[in-house]
C-alpha cells in the first residue's frame, strides 16, 4: 500500500493524511499485556487471569481489560473468556488461598477530583469497601513501578500498600474571617502551620510528580481500620514491599537525602532492602554500599532474593542477584555482574542481568529455582537460575522474538511473546529445569501480523578499532529484497543511552513505519544494555562520539546488506538521548540524513545540568563522577563539548521537534533553543509543543506526534519513482 502512497505523495506533493491516520488507527488497536496471575482451577486445571492495555482513540486514553484463560493440567485446549474492562483498577491482588481478591480503584469525578476505593472481594460478593480518600489517613495511592504494591499478609487478614504521607496543613499569615475553613485541623490533629503554604517539597521527578514522601499503610480487614506503619526514618521513602513469613514488612527504601533525584529509569539511586515490624522496629538488611531492589520470598519462606548494583555510574546497569537466608541474615551473591559475556548451560551466551525487577512470583514450587527475564542483545530472554549452584539455563523459544515472564506458580510459567513482526500473545508451559520447554499458546486473537515481505535481521557489528569494547549490534526490520534503491530507511537510535531496543512488538517505531513503506533500523550502540557491563561503562565520557559513529556504521552496513534501501532517502527519528544522537548525526553527516524527527532531545548538557531532574546524568555521561553542583571548569567545558548544540552551524536537514512542555527530564528549553538556532540559519524546521511530559504518552499527544512525524519524513525524502 505505502510505496503507492509515497509515490503518490511525491508525484502530487499532496500528503494523503487520511491514509496515514488509518495506518495509525490499525496499529493502535494492538493490546499489550501488563501482567498475569496463575490460579488453580478444578480437577487439576488452571485459570490464567491476564491484564492488557490498549489505546482507545475515541476515549482519548488507554483502556485496561482483563482476560481469563482456562486450561487443563496437560495444558491442552485453552478456553478464553471475553475481555472485561478494568480501566479504573490501579492495583489488584489475590490472596495465597485464592479465596480473597483486593482491588484499588481510582475514580475521577466530574470536577476532575479523584478518590481511591479499596475493595475486598470473596466468593460471589463484595465483602468490604474502604473510601481511602474520605478516611484521610494518607494521601494519594502509589501504583507506579518504583514504589507501588498491594500485598496480602500470610494470615490474609491484612493488606499492605504504599501512599503519599499526609502533608502538614498550612494557612496564610492573614486569613479573613470569611475565608475557607479547609485548613482547620480536626480534633487531635496539630494546628495548621502559618506561612508554610508555599514551602518547596522535593518530588521524585519525571513521571513521579506529586510523590514527595511515601509511607507504608496497613488495612486491617477484621477491625476495618487503616493505619500508617511507624518506624521508617524520614530520610527514606519506602515502597515495593512484601510480607515476610512471620508477618513483618520487607521492602525497598530509597534514600531521599541530600536530594531527591529523578527515579524513573534510574536504578543507581541509593536504595536498600529493609525489614520493619508492625510496632515500628526498622532495620536495613542489604549492603549499604549498594543499590538494592525487587525483594522476593521463596514459597517455603526460607530465602529472600533481590537485585543489587553499585549506586554510581550509568543510570541503568548490570545487576547481581543476591540470596538472603531468612531469618539467619546471611547473604551471598548467587549470580554476579557480567563484564562482557558468560557461557551458561547448553553453551548459550549470557550478557548479564539487565532487568530492574523480578516477577512478583518468580520461584519454582520447591524454592530451588528463580525464573526471570532480561534484555539480551537482540531480544528479551527468559532464564531459570539454580539458587544453590548458580547455574543458569535459558527457557528456549525456538523462534525469533522476545519472551517475558509474567507469573510462576505450581511450576507453571506464563509469558508474553512477541517480535517486531508479530503482536503480543500469551504462552504457557510447565517449568523445565534443563531449559527445554514446550510452549502452549493461550491467546489466538492477535492475528494482524506485519506484511509478509518484511524480515527481522539481527546484525552483530564490530567497530573499526582495537579497543577492549568494540562490538555492538543493530536490528533491521523491513523488506529483505525488492527493486534497488526503492525503500526509504528510518534510523531510530534509542534513548538512555543505557537502554536498548529489542525484537519485541514495537507499535510506533517499527510497525507504524514499516506499514508506511519504510524500512527501520534500531542500532544498539556501545553503551546499550543487554551487551555486558563493560559496554555500558565504555560510553561514559564518549557520548557524542562513539555512539554517533556506531549508529552511522550500522546505517551504512544496512544499506550495504539490503540493496532495496534508498541511500538518498535515509532519515532519523529519536527522543531524549536518541534526540541527542539524531542532532549529532545530522551535524556530523550533513548530506547523508535527509530529514530528522527529534522528540524532547537532550542538546546542551551544561544547561540541562541546571534544570533537569537528573543532573547527575549530564556529568556522568560526560565522564565525571557526580558530586552535586560543581565549579570545576573542566566538567562544564566537557559537557558543552560533547553536546550537539556546539555543531549547530553544520545542521542542514529539515528538523521537526516534538516537545513536552511538562518534561522534567529534558527541559523543553533544550529543543526550543535548537529550533530557534536553525530558524536563524534558514534551516527548515517546525516545532509542536504538547501539555505532556518526557514520554509524550497520552493518547491525543501520541496520535498527533506520531502522525506529524510520519508526514514530516514522507515530505522530506526522495522516493525513486518507478
């Protein structure tokens, strides 16, 4: 369809907007799984309850639905129920006995105010209900990945969750008698503080706005009481908590002093595993020199495992897996950080643990194995780890694509499977400790795969130098053959830079562009995760150089490998550090890349250092240890020198900026500055500004930004006419 569209566009110079919008609508229909729970059914069978997220263009938001799959003990003939909308449910938890279910609903009123309701369900009825907002024991509920949880106690009489601690009430120095009484205190509460209304309260940055001080909250179902747990020191924010076998609380506390730095996508913040009794006895049980996260208890209650890394350096890095013997308190590393690569069972190559969390239930029934998923060079792969011997085995898929573990119970494992070419589906298997697994598909309704002429090509690349780290990778998704010089190529360097793009269903970077007739290339340059810790560390101090050269080398290699690609129609699209890279590529190779789309780009590190929620990113990527604000001229000079703004005079490609004006990570002034600089130099440019944050994730913004990005690239490439 789209080569016809491209030819028509360039023969008439009239963009067929409706056709591009229709392609957007078709790819937006694909749902993505957000979780799954295995439940024991009748006669040895199982029910697998999964939750999914899907874009609803008509609603202008993402809707969530729940799907139940029934399957017998031999995993034959799965039966699916119709989806049930659960869009208002922000947290959900089923008790170990499977007799009780708790949900927290976020309900938005007509005046846009919101309230939280905790519901307890048992067989055939709503058993208990708590209006948490009206009770006014705490602030908003946390349901983000960094802090949120909803956990049943071992006795199934208590529920544990995390919320914003109540903010002390304040009032102005002068209040007229006819003024509002909202700030007046209730009996037993301290009086409002005068003149404290506008005191600055640090938050946890991008996507965690409103989160200042978390607290642990326990709902006692029998007494129908809600109470905040005492004992957590004020310099810590607790979250991601679970119950210990004896009914204590074990969780992660993030250090908030001397400053709350941005937390989303940043596993390097000082954080520790703690133990807290309900009467307020607090103890840190992990290594205080490391950052720890994701505590998980074994079914027999004797082992606690968690992830750990050094609290400095790159924002995301390789993890080690720790085994903590409960309750003796002895701990040991059961799988260490991988520098380059490691040979594991069945002669498979492993590049290290790059996940920031383990599945909520990750143990085998006998408590001897842990199952997890992690980024691995080209895909998300899943593994089973012997926690006694440390031996690691891969759960084999026998086809290209990614497999993400969602739940493990009764030695059954359910995973999400996908690839660039195939949308998400669920698969299930009995655990096999030798890694050889027979998978049963659970869902068969995601049939709208990409066009059959497309291929996914894994590219292992070597930089032309003899340095210790010289290997990197890329993934090509597009036509394998065709008329020479006929297919335009979109190069999409990822952000981070310590992240990666893997062979997993990718709606608006892969599926959307290929359906528009483009080929796509995703370089995982040195510094990307999933390629060993040495690769992550290598990039520090070399941004703007090594990463740029790697992306360009990958592009040239793709053009050489696939003659159908049009070397005069190569364009760029990238956000955040990807926006940093597309600006550098446009400047360093000014006649090579024909058009650029730049989303919330990091363009000038020295000014970003002063305004971002992650100032440490600026100095770390420039090659310096972050020590807070610095007067060292060498640091400031290096941050300026690695920035693409220094090369603004060399940029000539038409550039579209997509900017979120609420972005706390990369301030909107970064993109605005380059926009004005290009206009002053008569470079064709355009900018869209949205009331959104760094991710540009809301549905109306995503729709507008993606369609405008596609139209911009279509308008500015040369298409070889037939």
